[in-house]
């Protein structure tokens, strides 16, 4: 008998702790959740602001790791940026408001390609993680960016100009009730970034609380990485 997928649902995957070292000598910790079957694509997650409790286990990312390998064949790579703690442990270093974290993002990308041997890597940023993505995930091997609740507090016009010139897809999901940047404000902030696909999400808030919004976001991620695996199930 089938049952609804719930916030606590964990579907089968091969889950392994990972660690890697930045160019400035810090060891960062994380986890990779790999499908038991063929990998359709890989997803590197950049978490919300650790000063506000953000980490690799922030709920959208934890649920992505718990579900997407089985549901969509997507390999999910999560890690804690410098000075950030989660149940898996604490990455070395001290939070630097997104500046020194450039080394963290590049180390994670390098690890994904050089050690995990990913074939196609998308980067998803959430809140603070969107600034990390737009500022620091410019590596030419990246397939595209998915932005969740971008606050646009650290990204510069120069960063946006870079992505405007680039040909890779960038999509931003902006909650209707986001207290940092709502869809109307986002349209103004991104007015010179015409290539961006800006998607307002009615009824949503910055933290994407509620199973309907989790399912929506995981479905949107799948649309970009493994569209042939849609629709995602709501029951198991």
C-alpha cells in the first residue's frame, strides 16, 4: 500500500561522507548522495547563510539528498562552507561573509569533477548561497545555475554582467512573500540581466516551508537536470 512522501522520507541512495581541502588549506566536510542506478546529472548545493543557521542540512537540500537520487537519478553533493556546522561536523575556518568562500566553492567544484568524476554539474544556491553561486561558481565546467530566494546582498552588477554575457542557463525562483527580495523587487534588480529566467512563486516565503513548496522546488530542479524523470511522485 502506498503512502505519502513526508518531510522525513528517505529514499534509497548510496550516501558517503566527503571532505576536501581549499587552496588556503582548510578542510571542508560534506556528503554525496548517489543514485543506486544510472546518474542523470549532478547537483552541487550552496547553502544559506551560516550566520543565520544555514548549513548543508538546510531542509530543501536535505530533502533533495533524501529524494532526488531515487526519484530522478540526480547525484546530490552538499558541503559546509568554512566555519559552518551540521550534524555531519564542522568545516574548518571562519565565516567570511561570502568573500574567502570563493576558495570553498572552487574546491567543491574541483572535487566534484576530479574526485567524484561528475559528467554534468549544475550549481544550486539558496539565499546566501545564490550570492556564492553568482560570484564564485563561474567555472566553465558548470552547466548552469539555479537560484532559490536570491537576496542579492553581495552580488555586484559586475557579476550580473558576467552572466549576461555567458550562454549558460541561469534561473531564479523568487517567493511572493520573500522579505529580502520579492518578485517585483527582483524584476528591478535584474533589469540588466535579461537572460535570467525569473520565476515568481506565489504563496511562497524565503525558507520554502511546507511540503507543497518542497515538491515544487525539487520538481523545478528536476526539470533542468533530468526532465525525462518528471513528474516526481508524491507517494511511495
